[in-house]
């Protein structure tokens, strides 16, 4: 079997030649080059043999379009088989996660039920129910652990074939093994296959594989991927925006005592008084019509309905859209008066004033005298420096000391006259 890259190139060339399905730019350019080459060949034959002989020769050597279509169909089937192989790998990874989450869920329930039994405050009936829950979850946990992953993957592949008639027509009916059919019918198999993640994976793979069979345009491929992605991201029980808007319009039309602005109601409804009255009659007639979405024609009427509105008649227009203007902040004096009225003597500014009026505490006389005596004793005693003998001094220090002594002696010399004989 050819590689995926080569297979896609051959399909693109045949699509460009037959004009069916999307094809790469290079394949289209190659087909245009081939057509130019054919045109040159026709021109050359016309010059040599004449126009009629050239046309006859080209008709004999012409290409059969049906043959190309058969070849293209076979190549697309090969590509679909390749994508089915890769789909099995994707499913295997996803189902491993789903089975792991199922086991974790059962373990949590078992742990919670055991804690309920261990709690002495619970009565006997509650403990019996917890014991039943433990038994059921242990059984489910054992079944989930015993599930063969390959059989579960084949069950998902069987779901893909059931979902798409196009895939069945292309590859034929899927022949499942007996153990795969048995697993799909069991309770644990149904629980795992109906998980929201598994369902979304099947939808996405079906859309991708159908694109590879039909060879839709790139625009349609992008649209289908977007729809599949939206389905994957949508939570359980979610509603589309259109259905939500339709239900909101019906509920707003049926309620008459809603305390909201007329301008807001007009923007949300986009509907005339006649439509509101007709909707009220329909809502009172049956409950099924409340759940039913409005038809395309009614949606179009609501969209195109004229809005007659006068903001002067709206009482709460200014309150909703303009809002109350913020007043200036009060001054310090006004704020203090308000706090005195609210809190009295406990207001912060009054408490701070009273605190400032209190005399600051001075040290006692005894402590002052004690500190003074300590300072005086330190000054009298001084710091006794240890005496250093001359033997311990460095020679340079000793020379410096002797120099100072000699200088002191020269200063104290009395003025005596020296006589030389």
C-alpha cells in the first residue's frame, strides 16, 4: 500500500483531471500543464496531417473519464482504510481514559459508603443501603477491570459503521466478532460506549471519514470540523443559542407582569402585539407547543417586524441607561457631624482628641536618680586600659615611643650656654 503522502497526491491529481472534489494547487497546475501539452500536440498534428486526421487520432488516444473515476474511487477507499486504522489508535487512547475514570468513580463511591458505615451516628437502614451500594460498585469495578480494550475499540468501530451509511456502502458491512457483540450488549459495555466523550469521538471520526470518501471542498470540510468541535465542547444537556432565544421570546411574550423596562422588552422580543397574542393562545392550548421551536417563517417575521418605541413614554429609561449621577463627596466637617450623630463619643476623631489631651507619662524620680548615678559612676571610673610592657611592643612602636620621649626632653631643656674651649 502506498504511503499517505503519495496516496493523497494521486487522489489530488485524479480530482484535478476529472474535476470532482478538492485538489491541491500543484495538482491543478499539473493538470493545466497537461492540457497545454495536449493543445500543442493537436496543433502539431494539424500542421502535419490536417485537422480531421488530428482529431481522429486524438479521439483514438483519448482518455476514458470513467476509468479515472474508478481509479479515484479505489484510491479513496484505500485512504479510508488507512484512516480507519488511525481511528482505532485514537479510540484506544480515548477509551483507556474513559475506563480509568469509570474505575475512579466506583472507588470514590465505595470509599464514601464505607465511611457512612463506619460513622456511629447513622442508623441501621442507612448502613444497609451503603452496604448495597458497596456491593454494586465492587461488581461494576470488577467488570470494568475485566473489559478487553481491543474488544471495546471494535465496539466503537462498529458504532462508526452504524452511524454512517456512506462508510457502509464504501467498505461494506462490518462483521463483528461474537465477543464484541456480547460486550456491546452488556451493561458495562453500554455504559462505556454511551459516555459523552465516546459519543463525541464517534461523531468526529464519522465526519472526517465521510469527507475522505466524498472529497468535499475545503469550505465544507472546515464547516464540518467546526460542527464536530462544537459538539465536543458542548456539555451534557446544553441547548443551542437559537433554541434558547426562541424560548426566551416565548416566555417574555407570555408573562405580562414582568417588572422590566419597555425598551428592554422590545429589544428582547422583536415581535409585534399580534404575534404575542397568538403565542399566548398557543401556550395555553398545549404544553408540547411550548417546547417546540418557532418555525423559520415566524423567525423571519420577528426579525423583520417594525419596532415602534418612544423613549419619552418609558418611565425607567433614564434609570437603566443613564444611571444616577454621583454626588460630590462631603467635606470633613460634614462627615464628622454625621459620624458624631451615628456613633456619638465613639467616633474616631473624638477618641483621638481625648487621647491627645492625656498627659504623656514621664519617668519616675527614682528611675531618673538611678540613671544619673550610673552615668556618674561610669565617668569617674573610666575605662582601665591594660598596660602593655615594652617587651611586647613591635620594634617600630618601640622606636616611635622613644622618639616621643626624646622630643619631650628637648622641649623642656632650659636655656644654658654651651662653651667650647
